[in-house]
């Protein structure tokens, strides 16, 4: 800061005011609440905190959240690669529609998304009779939670990959083909290594969203403790039961995952930045 | 192995990039595809490589019809305009790529990579990444990578386009020497007529998706098949006029013309065929026109003298320095410009 001040155009008081405002906002809306969560979580001591974390329903909620994430994120990576490749490399009818549809989960409220799946797979839904005839339960069961999680995370990977692919053009892939590589060798040895940072970035954002998703999952879950409860839903249930300390204790898991995501994201940005060509 | 392109057509949407093209690329020679941008030269190169599929027509390598052969089975070395090196691989890994995808043994790969690094004079850069190299070095890596799998044919798209003038001149003569060593049938695309004339054994001049002329540099320069070729090869003055039975008139200039037809005509006069003389020497010369000197530019052993004439506007004469001194040419001087020889084209019909 001090070394740059010589070329700054704004008077000193403007800079101080802007920085105070920025830090003030951050304190009031982020740091204070985080501190409050930690304070509440530890209000009955460390053993109560640990007890809340290791309780059976919490563990089952954590398991389900991780299960949904572990399925939704790889699905998202595969879909993102396919969609980004198709959009940037081929001309086909409906391309613009596809680009728009990829963003749909961002535009639609997650609650509406959840209701869509209830309408589709629920007992009175479009496919409901067929599913119940075959003894398949989707809504108010684990499959719906996975589907809803996959739905809300769809845009992340594709949106990171499309600009990366557009910036690169198809020449390296064409070069690989002229050198005798098969399409699979070209993808694995040329395309994928070039895309690993945007891909990792998109996957991390998708993971953060998958872990924290509340709205869509809340609608399709049915809130069956120990069965269809994810971590965010479990926090809400505990809170509504007036178990504040336990609710905040479980919330610290989500905060921890969020911080880990931020660190991973910064590491990737740092790494990707460092690998840029020395000029 | 010669390459024969037979009646190739290719359109991008409504826009015809190649229009019923047929040409033979002679075996073991270095051929230039020369033309302005949009003439179809890069599309033709990519069609030969198999990167672009023609709408109609055939491509043959020797006796093999390769029209439907996929790119990776054509065994064609292709050097892209911006090199398309693999950024995440070292120079050595880039060169090894074409060998390792064909599952060559690590020992063979190592030997071949060393040999090629030496050939392109980049041995000490083997473990660098492409982004750490200069443009000329990248160009040579791209060439080594294309040569590694021992291709039947080498294709280069604007190989010197992105480089500065000095590096370009060096690489040109280097490419020529490399070709003389390897005798690999090679085709390169360029829009620079000097480059084509200097480096190539054969020149294919293209415009608007058609081939204007194919031949040795001397043929193309001395016997241009069309007004376009003459114009594109550059350094020519164009005069507008009319052709009659056995002469043609361009303003007050009269030039001999022995063509079959009469009609509106254009005369193409090379800079070196426009001879500047003192005013007095021009009297009675019907093939000369009065001009005023505007500017003199020295380039190498000759000078370009820009003159204006009342009837023909700006004309450029190219004369040796000693003549320049002998005439005492300076700005504003009045001279006559004598047309020593001209090629006359009547309404789209070559003379």
C-alpha cells in the first residue's frame, strides 16, 4: 500500500474511508457471524461440542452429504467436459439453447428445482406410478437428494471450461491428430492436461455448492433423521428443536468445508498464475 | 511422392473457399501456395492434410487415394501458423509426441529426439517449455515435431508469418537448406511473393478459390498467366487504355500489341521496365510519357523513384543507384519515363 500511494490519485482520506467501509462490511457481515457461530458452538464446552459432532444423526447426515457430493461432482465433471467440448468445437442446431440451459440451475430458485423433481418422481408425479410399480423410491429418499445436488451444481464445471477452451482454439488437438494420435490419446495427453486448472477450479466450486445446498434438497428430502438428512438440513432441524449449541456445532463442519474450499481455490489461482509464461 | 489434387471444391456456408481446383505438387520439391488472404490457400493446405474435408474432388498421394483417409493415418507433417506446440510439455516431449503415440520404444524415441534437436539447433533447449522460447525457436520445435514421425509430406501454414523481418530471413534460408538435405515433398502457404520466389521450387498462385498459375518461379515472373498474377507479384504499374489491331493506346503512350482481340485494355509495366530519361531524350518517343519526380527511396542496390504523370497518376520506376546519380534525380525534376516492355491484357483475356 505505502509503495503505491505515490501514484494514487485519490486523497488519503478517500482511501482510508473506502478501506474502512470495506473492512467494516466484512466484519459485520462475515467475521462477526462466524465468531458468533464458533462462540455458540463452544458455549457448553469442548466435550459438548464434540458430542454434537459425533452424535449418530450428525454422522449419518455427514455421510449422506459426502455421498451426494461424491456422486454429483464427478457427474458434473463429465457433463461439463462433454458440454463445453460440444459447445466450443462443433456447430450444431440448438447450440445457443444448450448454452442457456446450462445456466438454468443458476437462474431457477433451488426450491423450485426441488419441486420439479417432486412433480416428476413423486407419488402423484409424472413418473410416480411407473416408479412405484417397479418398487423404485426416489423422492424422500437418497436418490432424489443426489439428483437435486447434481442439478444445482451442473453449471460450475462447464462454465469454467467454456472460456478456457474458447481461448485455446482447436490447433493443439489438430496438431496431435496430424502426429498420429487417436482421439482418446489426444484428449488424455493434450486436452485434459491443458484444462486441469479450470477443471479443478470448477470441481471445487461445485463441491462447495454440493455440500452446502439447502433449498432443492430440503424439498425432496422429507427430513427423515438418520436417513435423508444432509448436514445443512440437520442444522436446521436442530435449530428448530431449540438445540442451539448442537446446531452451531454442526454448522462449524460446513464452515470448515467452506474455508477448505477457499484455500484450495486460492492455491489453484496461485498455481495457475505462477504457470503463466514468463514474458 | 507427388500430391495430386483433383477437382476439389469446398464451401464454408455460402462462401466458396475452393472452386474446382486441380493441381499437382511435384515429388521432392518445395512448393509455395501464394495468394492474398481469402484466396483459399490455407484451405487447400488443410484439405491436403485431411484437417478439412472437401465437398467434392479427390486428393491422391502418389497412387493412393487418401480423400477418405483420416488425418492421423495420412502421415503428414503439419506446421501450424502459430505453431500449436503443447504448452504443458517440454521441447523434447513435444518432439517425442508423434513417436510415443505410435508406441515407439523409449530408446528409439530418445535417439530420434536427440537427432532432431541437433538438426534444428535446439539441443540445449530440450527441457525448456515452449513459452520460454522465442518465436523462431518455437517455429523450429514445431518443425522438428512434425518431422519426428517421418512423414510422407510436410505442410507449413504461413511458416514465417508471425516472426520479425530478420528472423524471417534467417528461417527462410534455413528451411531451404533443410529441404535440400531431406528432399521431402513440402508445401508452404504464404502471402508474401518475395518469400515464395526466394524459397520455392514451384509456385502455385491462387485467388478467389481458384488457381491462377502453377509453375517455376521464373515462369510465374516472366510469363504470368493472368493480370492477377502479374499484379500480385508486385512492383508493377498499371495503365488503363484500349487495344486495337496491332497496337494499344494508353493516353499518349502507344505500345505494340499483337493480341487476337481489340477492346478496353490494361498494360502492366514492371518497375525495372520503366526507364527514366532526361527530358530531351524523350522527344519523338511514342512509348514514353512526361513525368515529375515525387520521391526517391533507396532499397538495396536499386532505388525506387515515385513519379507522377498527368494522365496515369503515380508510377514507380526501379533503377540502379548509378543511373540515379547519372541523371541527377531529385524531387520536382521533370523527366520522361520510357516503357521498355509491358504485358497487355484485354478484358480478362491474356495476350
